[in-house]
C-alpha cells in the first residue's frame, strides 16, 4: 500500500518540549511519505493549515494507520484530558494503532493501554528512540497489501519492545530502513551517535516559530511535582550541539527560536551554565531568541546583562507558584517572595516594559487565606502581564500527596477565579500600554483567511494587512487597539 494514501495523526498535550518532539516525529513521518493530520486540540475537526500544506491530509479517517500522542502528567486534569483524547481517537480512527508516549505514558503505561485494545504506550524517557519508527512503519505499510489493525498492532508492539530493550540497532534488525536524523537534510547533520534529544528538527510543520530542546529532567525535589519522576534527573544538550542545531534552524529561514527545557536553571555543559550558553549563542548566532521559562532566582548578575541584549525577546515566564514564603518553603522551592520582586524589577530594568508571565498554584496543602492574599498582592503589585493560575493537584508519588491540611477544591477554585480576573485586567492594561507602539513579530500561517502575529513581547493579535504573508515571516507592526497593522516585512538585523 502507498504511504501517501496513509495518514499519521499527531496530537500533543502539555509543554513546549512535547510540541518540539511532536514536530520532529511529524517531519520524520512526512519524510517517510505519510500524509499528516494534526488538529492542535481534540475539539477542532480541521487540520491546521501550514506553509507546508502538501504534507497535510484530506483523506478519510479510515486511512489513518497511526495516531501519535505525546502526553503530560503535570495535573490530574492533564491525565484526564489525555484519556478523553485517546477515547476520541479510538472512535474517530477505529483502524489505527494509537501510540502514546510522554510523561503520562512513562508513569501509567498499564492504565493507558487498558483504555482500548489498539493503544500502545511507550516510555517517555525513551521517546527519542521513536525516530526509528516512521521508516519502519513505511516498510510495514508498503509490504502489507491490505493493512490489518491487529497485524499492525502486533508488529509495532514487537518493534517497540525491541526499541525499548536494545535501542535502534536492535530494532533495526526487523527492517531494512536506515534511520535518519530527526528531519535533518544531508547538508545539516549535527547529531552525534546516538543523538541526545534525537526528536529535534529544523523543520516545523505546525508552528511558525521554532523550539529547541536544550535540557530535560530536574534535580530539584519540589513537593508537588510529578514531572521530575517522569523525566528523571537533569540532562543538558552540549553547547556545541546547541549551536549546530541552531545553525540548522537558521538555514531554513526561521526567524525565532524558543529555548526550552524542564528547568533551564539546571542547564550545564562544557560551556558552563545557562548564562554561559546564552552568551555563546548571542556571540555566534543572529536568530531571535525566546526563553521558555526560568526560576526567579536564575535572574541573577550573570544572566541579567544578557537578557537585555536586543536579540532576546522582551518576554519572560517565571515559574513562581506562590507569593507566600511559608508555602514556598513547604513546596521546597529555592527562593523567597523577595526573589520574585527582585527578578521582576531586574527584567524591567533591562527591557522596556517586557511581557512577564508567571505560574501560580492555589490551594497547596496548608495554604490559608492569608497565604493566598500574599500571592494575590504580589501578582497585583508586580503587575504581571500573564498569570497562569491552576488549583493544586495531588500527584501520586510526590511528598504533597499526603500533606495536610488539605484545601477544599471549591476554595482552590475560587482562588484561581480571583487570579484569573486579575490576569484579565492586567493583560488588558498591558496591551493598552503598547497601543500605538511599533514592535517586531512573527506572522502566523493564516487560518480561514485571517492573519495573526505573535509579537516579540508575546501579544497574539489579528493582523490588518493586504500583503500575502507566509507563516514564519519576520515583520514589523504597529499595535492598534486589540489588533496590529503591518508596517513592513523585516529582516533579522537588530542593529
């Protein structure tokens, strides 16, 4: 059977690391000849349009041979969302094998596979081995005249078992395909053997901006966090490899890349820590840099001068969690409330009114009304442009799982609602403060004829333009109310 008549559906839940890995897997599937189907969210029935629409399927659901799902386990709701998606996929693609990986699959493989007979779970910590799968799947499709779900399921289970047990070389014995490096062309092959973070690509089919995973895992022991259990100890991509992969991304014409990791504060390589790596990148690369997330205590004397560089996007996300020193201590966080105030002040000192977003957990065990008010007051006084507030979710295997006293879900939900209302007001005020000002941004691929821009300071705005823009183009716009006016197409020169 021709692979072009077969579809692979890609679904991603959770963090930017998962998005980057799913992009890489999608590129490998496209290289293997498959059509792609990607919604971006389970409720959206239409494929996402892209500048590379030739890869995207208009085939009926029964042509889908594989659904690839990268999952998250950060909260109970994240796992619930994954289960709901998996049941939906089994219903919409009754003949497809559903391959589930990521953090949820790492910790709860048996629970996931029990949801449906066509589901296979693959450990999240070994997901980089899945670079071998698209080529094997193509061989399987081409040598099977009439694909049978149970035959595919059995063959893929055997292949994945060999992958997990012995790596790519062991599994490769079952097919004749040579595994290639994560969507890289022959002229751009920076990867070592075996590659670290192999699910990394310089081609992005679903996003107009690039993501580069430079760190994974975490050595901290935050009381509430299950991600560290799923991803293991901190590991970092060597600086030389970071530069090589950045060069490959630049060669595709992409204008912006987000440096991503579970905990960038723990980045370590032959170049030093994250500040040393960033200095090296700014010295040797011209691409626009966005930083995914940082701990407040990482905003220090070494990093601050680098964050003021014009190549660094004026958008920062701080992993804060609480404004109460008592709760921060109970969470085993490495900083205090004062650290957050200092970090925000320093970011605003080196950047002109940057977008500063934060994560906040409400209802952590022992959080009193006074503790929450400290958090609320901090968020109001520091005027964060974005607040991602969510209620505490007790995760099995963490210290907080058994912590007392519990805060009722109703109370935690009320606190989230109060923070969300504050966030709406502060986001609106931030947008108003930029009205009439000129900024750079990246054009998103148009949807239903509507253009959107993601500005350097992380405003997602409808774009008023008659120009024929492609997703990923670097442009200059003027913010006009709640939209943006195109001024000109731009270049990466920031001088």
